[in-house]
C-alpha cells in the first residue's frame, strides 16, 4: 500500500468521543515501551507523527490517525507499566477495554511484543482476552533489529510453541523494526488487502 497521507485526528480517553464515521480502523496495543508509537511512525515514514519516548508510559490516550483519508490507525497506551499509580492504571485498563469492547469500526488489533523477550503472561492474557471477545488480532514482534537473525528465529519459534499451549493455531504474525523498516511492506500489504475485501 502506498501512503499518500497520514494525519493526526484526535486524542481522548472516551471511546464514545472517537471519530463517528464508519472508516475501518486498526489498533496497536502492547506493553509500555514495546514500540507502538515508533511503529506507527515507521509505517507512515514520519519522524514524529506519534509521540515516542525511551521512558515507558508516553502514550496515555486513544490516538486516531487518518491514513490515505480512508482508514484509521489507532495508537493506544501501553499496559503493564508498574510506575503509573494504581488509580491511573485502573483508568487505563477500563478505557482500553472499553475501546476494544465498544469500537465497532475496529477491524483488527495488533498485539505488539518485544522479540527479545520470552512470552510474558500479561501479553498472553491480553491475547486471551481478545480471543474470548472474538476480536481479531495479529501479533507483531517488534525491535527486530536488536537481534541477530538466528536469535530472532529462535525466539519466534519459542513464542509459537508457547502460543500453541493456548491456541489451536498460531495467530497471524509479523516481525518489524522501526529503525530499518523491516516488516513494513508486509504489514501495510496486509491492511491494504483487508481494506479492499
Ligand atoms: P508507550 O507509549 O509508553 O506505551 O510506548 P510505545 O509502545 O509507544 O513505545 P515507543 O514507540 O515510544 O518506543 C519506546 C522506545 O523503544 C523508544 O526509545 C524507541 O526509540 C524504542 N524503539 C521502538 N521501536 C524500536 C525498534 O524497532 N528498534 C529499536 N532499536 N528501538 C525501538
Ligand atoms: Mg506510545
């Protein structure tokens, strides 16, 4: 898919205030600091369309970006960030789950996991939650530039083995890097195909 335009539309914490039109949308979710906002910038080839930070907890709201004037990318706050106060954490969880449960325009979620780490319970639980709600999702292994090819393959195989304890089939997945654009064509191609079908 060729990206002709990418514009920030709005940020808010209330799913009822998200854009009202029926354009299809795709949401990025995952632990704080996994690289959700960086991936959006990489896909859109824009340095700072979505705000990124080395410190976890940067994205705190539901952020809509309108792409090619006909679909939305949604950047969400990370989950599992221990340093946010308990009260704030609860609020995040509620508005994030509200988003997934109420947003009819959501076509698919992308659950981002850091390719360097072993499968984390919080990510597996989030995938379970999506599965139970019949919310389609793919997995994105991020920061692919941080591992040598052999280590990357090994980690992904280990992740798949773990997933098979929970799922009958391995969910659709992508491997990306926001520093070298690994996975960009595959991911945009996938979204383009769904949008056309
Ligand atoms: P929150 O908004 O806090 O939940 O984080 P996020 O998931 O949006 O992560 P963000 O995109 O802000 O990136 C977190 C850190 O990881 C930043 O320092 C990025 O530069 C770095 N990072 C993200 N993606 C990659 C990648 O593909 N490769 C490398 N080497 N670093 C990355
Ligand atoms: Mg972010």
